[in-house]
C-alpha cells in the first residue's frame, strides 16, 4: 500500500525546519561586488566571501543568526516578504469567482460547440474530419485559457460537459478529459501571460512582467502541436475500434446515461447590465482622451498606436451586440477586454501586479453588477473566491518563510556558492537541464505553481547569474518543470477531482498519459536549449 503523501503545508514547513537546521552547519557568507582594473578599465564582478573574511564595508551590513525558534515566525515573515503577490492572488481569485457565478464561460463553450457543428456543411472540413476540427478547436481554446489566466481548477466543471460530448462522438472518457484538462495544462506549461506562474516567477526573478513573450509563444505553439497530435492519434484509434479503449468497460456508465446533468442556461439581459455598459464606455472614452496614443514595447522593439480609442470604439459596438444576445456574452466581452488591457498595460504602461489585480477586480465587480447582484452579494461571492484560493496564498507566504530563514541565517549565498562550484563545469545547457530536473521533481510533491515559484525562484535566479545563464531561461525551466507533471502527480487535487468525476481509475490514467508526459518532458528540455545558445528577445 502506498503511504499517504503529506499535506503541502507539512512539506513546506518541513523544508523550513530543514533550512533552519542547515544554518547550524553551513558557514554564512555573502557575494560582494568587487571592482578591479583590467587593461586599464574598471570591471565589476561578484565575489563570494565567508563571513569572517568579508570586506569591512560589507561586514558592517551583514548580520546572520543561527535559526531556531524562528521557524515558528516564518509564516508571518513570509507573508510580509511576499505580501504583494499574496494580495494579487487573493484579488484575482475573488474576481474570477464572481465572474464564474454568471455561467458566462459555460455559455461561451456552448456557443463554440454550436459554431463547430456548422462546419459539417463545408467540404474541406469534411475532408479534414469535422470531429478532428472540433477536438483541435476545443483544445486550443482551453489551452489559451491555461496559457493566459492559468485555468486549472475550472476544468473540473467542464469535464462534466465534455465527457458526454466525447462519448456521443464515439470516443471515450479519456478523450473528454483530454479536450479540457490536458489542453488547459498544455497551455499552463506553455504559459504566455499566466499571472499565477509566469507573473509570479518573473516578479520574484526581478524581470519585466511577461517579458520574453515571443519565445514563450513559440514554445506554447510547439507544445500544443505535439500534445494535440498525441490526442488526435488516440482519437483515430478509438474511432476505428471503440472496444480498444482501456476505459471501455468503465465508460458503460456514460453510455447508459439517458441524459447528462442539466446544462441549461437562461439567456437574459438585466437592465442594470446596460448601465454597466454605459459606465464602462464612459470610462474608456475618458481614458481615450487622456491617453490617446500608446507606445507598446515588445522585447527590444516598440511601436505606437491609438490603442485606447480603437478598443473603445470597438467596445461601443460589441457591447451593444453582446447585450442584445445575453448578459453572458457581455461578461465574456469583459473578460476578453480584461485580457486585452492586461497586455496593453504591461507592454505600454509598465503595469505590475497591483495594476493587474485592480483590473481583474474591476472585471469581477462589473460582472456581478451585470447579472443584477447586489453589493452585498458581490462581496459575499468575492469572499467565497478568496476562501477558495486562500490555500494558494497561504502557501506562498509559508514558502516565503523558507527564504526568510535562509536569508536571516546568512546561508543563501553560501548555498549558491556551493552549487556554482558543483555545477560550474557542466556548461550552460547541462546547467539549465539540471534546473529543469529540479523544478520537475519539486513539482511532483508541491504541485502549486505559485508555491514552487516562491520557493525556488529566489534561489535559482541569482544562481543563474553566477553560472552565466539568463534569468529568463531559469523562468522557462521553472515553467516547464511546473507544467508537465501536473498531469500525472497524485498530489494534484485538480487531477484527482477530474479523474473522480470522469470515473477514470488513477492507474489507468497513468497507463494512458505517461507516454505523453515523457514526450513533453523531453520536448521541454529541447526548448530550453535555445534559451542558452541563441540571442532571444527578453533573454
């Protein structure tokens, strides 16, 4: 019998205790910037000194203490250290909870499926296979959700919708899970704008938010081509011989169901939604006059455009059209505009976590008002969302305590110095590969991307400086190490919930998904090689 995996909090607190014990044995030290003359020119470099050998000026600022009782204050100090990221997570969690209450995303999925059915009248679509087109479009959509705003837990609800669809198309429950859960996590691994992984990791690595987006978009495309090809290959096999599915017997439950759970949605548009539309339009119009021209920076390139006036005019039209159909489509429009202005804000106005969290909060409140929720009801929904994501916020604070203990013990630089000596002769490709392996292993026991970023990035980012690797490459190693194993680790609550709803035994899931996971892990390493061998924007 497998032993129970300890709770994530227990694991992280255990790491805090181990970190404190390390301060008893590892001599404290610090990297100091030293300026020397080389060929008559001053050059600065970071040199490591143990505490007893520190230069006088550095020694005066350096203070280390062996950590004992401080393990119990680590949570408090970690919360203080990571406070901006914690508030960021809580605000976004609350905002999305309000929006999800509207069932707008459900309506978006239904509208998408209705649209794909119309493709059967097209000869090219029949040649490609309408089923294949539907599968690809659905997977791309969920992958974008995963890449842009980190869809993960939300996939649980959609599994209930997509599995009956897959069964009705002649496939199995594995295909239903693939179209939603696997697709979202392909996007999660190839994150483009995911604030919960890339946003946090780059913030902790002191990198411009969402910088290096060009190569991440390429990586996302490659990952999805490989992942979707794997799923389509399996779909062809099951379509030709349904009995060959390892889930054929278990899927009798789905095949015998006369009707799936109700997914009926009442389409309506409250009058308050028109007021929300008017207020937002007036606000956008005002900002269009204040900021008529925006200079967008992408990597080392920049271009100017009348971004706000253009999108304001577009909102004026799309808002009316969406409200005439249903408030759900208007809320989907709000979500789309939130993503658009997130991109504009980051690239044009140097937004960071405070501005982005504020943007999502505004979206959540506007969504709640649009479905005729009172201020009290919106507040309650927001608190429910905060409660739902509170565990992620707490783990970030707890993980921050690890760095506080190591820092107060004065051994972070000592650990980095030891790692640099151990890995200094590996070469850049091997070193980034080792980082990738470490991130992958950590993800198996701590599947929370936010927590893992908080634990590993403050150590990995400075270490990459020492061995001559871009911090952006380190973030990519974290990104891939965080994403792929989410689809197989038994410590992932989302995975276990999805498999439970789908009635897929864990051992059968592993049997089916492990070739894809191995392929993606190898692919992740190959995609890391250009980050240390080529000159890429943002790297």
